[in-house]
């Protein structure tokens, strides 16, 4: 017999992690005539069963899902790393635990926690700020300097106090739509990049040990607030940071490793040319006086930035980099990172809705359109595959 035909209006479809197993659950809301219901259900089961399962790592689809993006890398934890400056300082480790608990207890949309910094912590911040602020005008890119000056005017950046992430987050949200979220330590690459997709930057609140103020083996508030935040105040930098985050959602482990390597050699340790001179825009450089001076010297190797080659370069997380990648301009690195991120292939498409700060899985194929506070992101899609494991 000829197949039955009928009309159905699909009003809503979403998938969620299964409550009783690893298999996803699909929720459909349709308008179907009562007389066609049996045929519709048989057809739906046939379609679902015929689609091969596509194993893709879970990823957040709404901002509240970032509560699950909390996998910490303990490699540089002062409680475990014998080489950490604070390993033998029980008071420092206890203080770190207190601040970490604020991050562990935080849920998305809660008020950001305030830390009452000690005199010793403010002194360490002041020493770092004074040393770096003195060299920034000659070594930092223009976008960084513009952002820092705004932060000094509007958020009280200076030697005398450590800025509260609550104030900084409000400033960023008004400038580029980014906001901060407290984190207890170094996040896994997948969870950190996923947060960027929602214009959320996971930010530590503890400070490095006072015995080594010019370098930290792990991210701390000097690294975040001095290195990263001034750049995130730039709309274009914020835009391609989000695009890297969106490219990571559901990406393979191999692609996550490549994206994190690119992030390392650009957002963390990137150099660019500005009016013919070498300038730093990477947060790892702009928060570490020693490596900043080293990177701009003739000692390390400087290579032209090419994403396809950069992803193959091993990086060093325990000492200075032997190789730094140089872009011909800030525009150059921005465009190359954007193009590379857009090349990450996945068996589905994503659309970011800036009005709801959520990601939708879609089968549409379109170009991304940019503006200051809104981004639509699409990718090659194969419709109706399972996307959670």
C-alpha cells in the first residue's frame, strides 16, 4: 500500500540528558490531527530508530548549565604541587580553600561573591600592579591599554585595592556583554571554552603567593584582572573569544586540544605588530613581568601566526615558551582565529540566541552575522542525531 501522508506542525523540539540512562531524551511539541496520531507515532519511531547514534560530549545549552562546567585541573594546586610557592605555607593554603569555597557554592545568576582581601594580599597585588603598569605603555597593544585605562577610571583599578569581580563584571557587561563567574582554580579546557560561548569568563579570586609576586604557576586574580579583563573590554576581542567558545561546544577531544593550543599561543601568549613594533596582547604575558620581557627580547623564537601550524606546536606550562607566534596586526590574529573556529566540523549546527543567552541545536546552514551585543552562529548540520552521551 502507498504510504500515508498527513500534516503536522512542529512547535518545539529539544533534547536533554537522560534521567535513567546515558541515552538522550527528546521532547517534541506538535500539532497533529487526532485521526493521524497513530500514523504519526509509527513514522516518528521509524525515523528515530533509523538515525545512527552520534556520540558527542555533553555541552551547555543555557547559561545555567555552566553550573556543570566545573572540572578542575589540579596539576598546580598548592595542596598537591610540591613546586608551588605556597605548598609549605599552611596559612596560604587554608586561605585558598576559603576563597575556593565561595566559587564552589556559587550558582549562575547568584550575586557574585565579595572577598575581603587581607593587607598582605593587597600588598602583593600592589607590587604586581606597580611593576607591570610601568612597562605597559611600551609593550602592550593599543586595545589592552584602552581597556586598562577604562578600568582605572570606572572600576578603581590601581595599586591600593584588588578590584572585586562583582564590579568588574558589571563594567564588562555594559561594554561587551561579557560577565564574570568565580572559579576555584584551573578549569579543564573544554569547560573553560564552553563558558566563553555564553560570554562568561571564569575568573579566580585568590591571589598568588607573596614570595613570588611576578609569576604564578596557575591563573590567579592578577592574571585574570590584569591580563584578561582589559582585552575583554574590546568588542572585537570579546566577539572572537565567544566564537572560539561556540566552536568548542560538542567538538571532539582532538579539536578541543587544538582550540586550547590556539588559545594558549594567542589569548594567553600572543604577540602582534603595531606600527612595526612588537606588542603583547596575551594575558599570560601581560600578567608576568619576567616572561613579558623575555617574549619581547631576541632570546625566544618568533614565528608568524598560522593557525594550522600553531596547533601542532607543543606548549610549555612550567617555564617560558621557547616559541611565540606573532601576528602582523591585531586584525590579523582576530580574523585567522575566527576563520579557524568556523572550520571546526560537527554533526549538527548551533545557533546562539543573544536575547536568551542560550544555544539551540539546529539544522539551518547560514553565515554568522556580527554586531555588538548579538551573535548568531551556524555550522554544517545533519538533522536529528543524538548529541548527548
